[in-house]
């Protein structure tokens, strides 16, 4: 399956750790992710960045990474201060790409992903 990162949300932070995390995650806004393997790699990269920043700023409260996937059609990666829902740092939402529209040689084409198939 192909995914589209449809929303990156960052929150105002008072420390450098949060600022660096926000700058890192913003680079992925409106990206296509080509398959499940690439999505897993992105997840690992975000987890590694959280670990790196926690090591770089040990005196500041720890940030935690979490992920959620809803019935294989959408999902979200979140970073929070000490896993507190009321202290978000940033989040990234993604959706499965249903299809794509293309224009060619005098005709229009709309490609749809068959259930269980690939683009």
C-alpha cells in the first residue's frame, strides 16, 4: 500500500528539544510513503530521533513516541512530553492512497487500488 502524510501538527515549545523535534517532523509534511516497509522505516527514524534528543538533553523532561494505526486506512505518529496527552510536542497523520488521477494522450485515467491489491 502507498501512504500519504496528510497532516503534520507541531506545538509551540519552550525548550530546544521540542523545537528540534518539530523541525525534524515538519520535513515530512505532504510526503508520499511508497509501502509498508517504508512506513516502518519512517516510524523507526522518528523513534531514533526521540531517543537521540532524550540523550542530547538529559536534564529536560523525556519525550516519548507512540503510534496508532486505524484499520489499515489511516494512522498517526505522536511525540509527547512524558507520554502525557495534555503535553503534545508534535504529531503526523497519514492515510492510505486510494488511487491517482493522470492525464494522457487525449484521455483521462483514474487508477483505483483494488481491495487487497497494489496501485
